[in-house]
């Protein structure tokens, strides 16, 4: 089942930036692989890594904006982990990197664990300080710039029992792998709620085109075909 939202004329462009989002086990990586095999005009978005030559200038360029955010005093909260700092740097400085990648390659860019994932993770699992009034302007800027960066969100979902089964069956590590069904369900429910909050926030600024699929009911081939058809209509 798929619902398409807000594919409007002002959004038409030849190179799209789209994020494949959803809970663990929903099939994001599998779909991205299927899409790349079926459409040569798609590529995976660059990820923020310090050891890559293109990442360090981003850290340097946004440091005047990030340092006051990171070092705001909040005694009731832990500080940020290194992974959370990288998420925040990505959210602050990565839109222009992705747009440059799309324009240079003349291809559309697919994100896995992109801005929506990072926003949802920080929103639900980040330090309490992020709920402080001091950070409201930072959240506002992130929602606004990513609402205008993402052209499409492909949301994959499945019943929680199926997601837990897939998490336990696959090889890669996950925090809920091997946990009880009740604990895994609570974890997934927290993430699902946070994702929905983020999608609602983005929609308040400018809603990207939104495709929703239940991967327990629709094959990856059919999903990939539908996504490619929508992308082609937007790029036409």
C-alpha cells in the first residue's frame, strides 16, 4: 500500500534528494539496493566521515555556529556523545554537500540513515539538554533547512512483530537483537513516535513528497517500481 503526498509543480527538478526512512528491519537497505540496480540515475548520498577529505571543511565552516550550541551549560543533562555531535554537524552543514553531489553527478541522491533518522534519534534518545528552550532555534533551523533539502521521503513500515523477527534474523548488530519481544516493541514504539513527530515538523515548513509502504504486504520489486515511477514523473 502506498500513499503519495504533495508532489507539486514547484518541486519538479532533474536531481532529487530523497531519504529512505523507517524502523530497523523495515527493509531500507534492501530497497536502496533494488533502486540502484533498476535506475542508473540514483546514487547513495555522501556520509559525514572525518577521514574523508570532504568532511573536515564542513566541521571548520560550521564551527562558529555549532560551538555555542554544543557548549551551552545545562547541569541537569549529560553532554553529547561523539556520534551525536556528528549527527548535529551533519544536520547543520550537509545539505549543500548533498546538493553539490546531485548537481555534479547529474543524478538523484538517496539517503540511508539521513537527516530524518538523525533528527528522530536526537529527538528521542539524545541528551535532555536538547529539550531545553535554548535549543529551540537550533531545531527550528534544522527543520527548515531539511524541509527545503529533501524532495522526497520514502517511509517503510511493517508490524512490530515482523520487524523484531527481521532484526534477530539478520547478521548486523542492533541494540534490540536478542532482547525480549516486549523490550523490543517499546524501543520500536519510541522510534516510531519520534519519526512521526519529525515528519510532522518538516511538513509544517514544507512537506517533501511522501511515499509510505508496508513491506510485509508489498514486495521490494513493486516498491522500487513505484518509487522509480514517481521519481521519473517529478524529474520529467
